[in-house]
């Protein structure tokens, strides 16, 4: 019986009993470093109660707190007459804000300059920070560590999608409190790495823009942008008219594409679509590798193939793919779920949500991939989508996409430089992940026991 008691009973000293939440007491194992004294969060956060009564004829900025320490941003600007909750709270620059509902996902933040005087409901409590005791960014970094988020989950209750964190438990939780100089040093070290990651991210973004400019120049095309609405009578050559709807940008795309130095074709005319049927009832192996649309990254390509028991094959597992194929995600094609199949995924099975184009000596599929990713490709794909909740493009509409078509040697030549620049982007993306992980690790090593 004693053994059973040791298994099912947990003991805690009364002096360590900070609240009566069983889940919170069992789950909140912070393992903070003993280098620093600890203090209640409520000792340096003061609840702000700057109430604002919503006036019908006034406009108000409303905020939202993104999860995983991704910032506090403008949700929308709305007239008071359209705001249901008439008693709200005024936010002030530098205040600490919590989303009660998403605190369990790391939705903590600091009000930025541009959201001064914005409004929030009671689900987003605001706190003035005693900056003589704690650096607000230091507090934010602690509250968005994995360990603290686990604590936030343990003291959240309610229905699955509307669980709210117990704010009193949050305020009573203790955290390490180094001297301000030490806090600032830790924060500075963290953000120096984050700034380096942001610099690399901008560099990657600039490279992507450079790739598009170079690609279009090689085709004799100018960057395409949607023009502002023009009033009055407009004329369009009948030969350029693919659709009758006014809002489509296809007509202006057709006009622009005609300026290419290479002949125009359609994807259906010049590329071979493959149909290699997968049928679980005739497939001999007990398992197969399956690629979903969600497994595609626009830069990295195919990220993974899940191994699935053949007898549990999803209904969308319909076609084999081969090394060198181009697979094109047809649901929400503007998300750019397109990829060339590498050797690793040869003979895997992909979702029916992909159209598959086989490799051929008469064309270079990386060239087609690049065109689909550029503005001329994406705008045509968007214009041909149908459906509301899950907009998609049919294979027939995909085949109708127009593309300048140099000979295969020229396609390969164009893509050589682009390939090198894409490798730079991939290297940057990899370094960004490493730098962010390093910043988080160094912060956690300063605060927690190893």
C-alpha cells in the first residue's frame, strides 16, 4: 500500500504553496538558476484600468497579440458604432499586454509606439511596468520561453478553443530578477543576434527580388504590377481577351507578355503532364511514402514524405512521382507550393492536390518553376482559381497559363545564375534559424539551470 501511495500522492511544503491549482503546482517546474533572487511578477506589474467608453462617431485602433513572442500589431481601425463591447481599456506605449486566450501559446507583448491610445477588451489585460525593477524586454523573454508557456497552459481553463489564463496565478508566479544592469546585458546579447537574423532575412528578401528582376529581364519583360482603378472608357484588343470579367488582371498580363523577346506558348502545349495512378488495393508493399501539399516549402522544396500503411492510405493519395518531376499545388496556388522532385522522393506518392509535370529533354522544369513563382505566373494562377473556402485551379486552367518559351539551352542558361542566388537564400535561411536558436539557448542558459 505504501508503494501505491508513493505512486499516486505528491507532497509539497506549505511554504512553497503559492496557489491551490493542482495542475499548476504539478506542471510548473521552472528549474530557475539560483544565481539570481526571485520576485513575484505582480511586484513589478501594475494593472492598468484606464477605461474608455466607446463613442459611436469616433474611430478606434484595436490590437492583437501574436503568439510565440511575434509582437503586438494593429488588428483593425473601426468606428465606435460597429464595436459591440462599449467599455474597453486604453493602451499606452511600453505597457505589458497579455492575451488571456492565447497566453498558453506565448501571446505576451509590449505596446509599441504606433499603438499608443489603441483600445483592448478585458481579454487583453494591460500592465504598467516598474522599469526601476525590471526591463520590460527581459520580462517578455522570460514569459515566452517554452517552460513559461507550459506554466501558462497549466493555469488556463475553459473550453478547448476559449481557455483563459488565470491572471492572479500569473502575477503570483516568481521569476529570476537579476540587477537591471545584468538584465540589460542579457537582453542586449539576445537582440544583437535577432538583429543579425533580421539582416540576413532582409538580404534573402532582396535576393528574391533580384532573382525576379533578372529572370524577367532575360525574357524581355518588365516587372508586372496591378494598375490602380481607371475610370472612363477603356479598350482591349479582342485577341488579348481571355475573360469577360472586369476585375481580372489577365488582359493586362496578356498585353505585357506579348512584349517578351521569346514566343508565347501555354503550359499545356509545351509541357508533359504525367498520370501515374496509385491504387492501394493493387499496391504490393505494406507501406508507402506520401507527400502532402503542406510538406512543400516555396524555397526549400519538398520537406518530408510521411510513411503510411497502405491499408490506411488517404483518399487523396492518388499518384506516383518520379525524380525530376515538377509538382504543382493547385489549392491556393498563390502559396507557391511547387517543387522539383529530388532523388530522395523518387517513386513516392503525392496528393491529388498536385498536378505533375514530367521532365523532358525539350524543356527545363526549373525554368517553368521560376515562371510560376514570378508575378506573371502567380497572377495568372490567381485569376483562374475557383471556389470560396478552398480556392483552387483545375488542371485544364493550369494548362492554359501563358509563358514565354525560349529554347531549352536558353532556359538552362537563364537558370544557372538563379540557381546560385537561390543557394545563397537557402544558406541565409539556414543561418537565420541557427542564430535564433542560439539566441534563445543563450538566454535560457542565463536564466535556467543547465
